[in-house]
């Protein structure tokens, strides 16, 4: 059995509480804007903004929009749903104003640092890193703002590598940065196919952090089982979930 040397994490909604910051940010911004944005119930307002993020951010990851273009598209579509028409410059300014509310709500998940501490205790010498789909400078800003930069050895971003998860090449790039074989690395993320299955396909141990108790499709569930994906509901479960594997590997590794 191979010794686990590196534990890699997704950033948004795995360690970094992205959805919570988005929800808080858009509600505060809509309240500041007032009518007509105040006409939508909070739950619907947040759902709309999350849906637009999914749509346009993935268009950016697929190369159909640039980074600023996906921001403009999100602002423009959100405003249009409220009967407001925004040009490109207006959409950029709108998103910049929203962004300040989003930044003000940045935080880590409550179990993030506790998990890192527990992993260091369970796996002596373990190293940590991040693989994230996004712009390197923007993601690094978040990492530094919440103090993760002191714990993460490398930050691998799709915007820098040129391919996005679940492409195996981004996981291979991360392993290369650490100088480890894929089987010596664990990857933890909140998206089953993008994160856990993608990592498992690349030869890493894939861990799905299913905080919300989502039910996967039959195809995803079958592939996750076949590829040995580990499912956890909290980062507090991670050390035990991979700890036995790490301990067993140490016992079977020649000294």
C-alpha cells in the first residue's frame, strides 16, 4: 500500500465558504440598491444569483467568456430579471459594487483549520495544496485573505494551467509540483464528478465532501463506487476516512 504524502483540496465550498459569502453579499447589495431589486424574496434572489454564477462561470472555464465577461454576464442577466438594462461598462461597475459586499463576507468553513490540524497529527509530514478552477490571482487573494497561504504549499489554478477540473492534466500538474506520484495524493472537493471522480480518474484518491447531502445521478454514483471515491459529510470525517490508509501504508513501506 502506498504512503499518502500530500492532501490536496478544492478551494470554494470545500475550505473557503464561498456559497455563504455569495448569499450574504448579494442580499446586502440588493438591499442597498433598493427597488426594483427588493421585490424578490431572499431565497429566490440568492437562488437566481447562484444559478447565474454556475451558468456564466462555467462558460468562462470552457473558454466561451473571459473572466471579466462572465462577471458582466452575471450582472447583466441579474439586472434584466429585475427589468434593468446594463451595458458592458455598467455591468462591470455593478459587479464591482457587489463584489465588495462579497469580499466583506469571506470566511473559512468552521471545520477547515480543524481538519488540517487533525491531518497533521494523523499523518506526520503530510503536505497540503489547492487545486481550483479559476483565475490564479483572484483565488490567491482569497487564500491570503483567510490565512490559508501559511498552510498551503502550492496553489494550482486552471487559469494558469490552461485546463480545468475534471481534466486529468490539472491533477497531474499538482502532483508534479509536489514531486509525488498520483497514488501518493488525496484530493478533496465538494463536486462529485468535477472533483472526486476527476481526481480518481487521474490516479489520486478522490474524496467527495457532500456537505448538503446531495444525491448523485445513477451514472455518477456507479463511477464513484467503481473508482473508489470516498464520501464524507464534513471535513471532520476526513482524517479518519483516509487515516487508516495512511497508517497502513506506513506500516507496509520499507524503511
